[in-house]
């Protein structure tokens, strides 16, 4: 498990967490922030997503893309997973 700052929140990230890339924003759909009526899904900035992708700290595959298409019925969406081992080696 690693800690990742997303916006103003620090999230505990593990190998089961998924990022939904819908072409407009990047949401960590397996996490929730806030309480009650203020509960929401954390949205990652485009810069953070690009930095994680550039350092190969996140990855996708054809299986993840197909799972996202089946769930949302749209060919634009894709799931991304975190590379926890590499994040731990880099000190996250």
C-alpha cells in the first residue's frame, strides 16, 4: 500500500485500485472521499496522470480496456491500474 496525494486528499492506494479514463477526466473509482451527502469519487489532475504514466507507475492492458467497455458500454473508456511495486521503490 502506498500513499498518493490527489487534490487536497491523501489516499491509500493498493494493487486493486482502478483509474477510470473517460477521455475527459481521470477518476479513482475504487475510492471515496468525504462523508454522507458530500461523498464523491476523487478526480486526478491531468498533470498527475501524465506524470504517473510517464514514470510507468500506472498501466493498462487490453483486458482492462475490455472490462471498462463492458461495464460502461463506451469504446472511449479505459481502466488503468497502479504499479505498486514500482511506486514503493520510488518512495511513494
